[in-house]
């Protein structure tokens, strides 16, 4: 939620790449010694952005466990 609120101050359109927890990039981004946070999910991402952005479009990246999402700022 805090990241979405901060990003809403920077512009009208936002492109977000969601990386699944089992993607190799997630292994680099997430702390190794801790379990994956419960709120690390696509649904949790949508819920965090919903108060500040409207989802315009989304697409899976072929051959990867990633999704691109285009949001429009509500404020």
C-alpha cells in the first residue's frame, strides 16, 4: 500500500511488472533467510494498488512467470 501511495504522486500512468515468487528474479529480490511474505501475491498487489490506481491492461510475458500491468492514477 505505501509503495502504491508514493507512486501515485509521480504521474498518471504506471507500468508494473509482477514477478511470481518462484521466478529466478524473485530469488534475487527477496531476502534468502526469510520465508516469502504472505502478502506477496498478484491478488495482494492488485489490492494494494486499487485505492490509488485503476487497472487498464495486463498481460503475461510469454515463457516467464511474470505479468505486466498498466495502471491509471485515480487522483
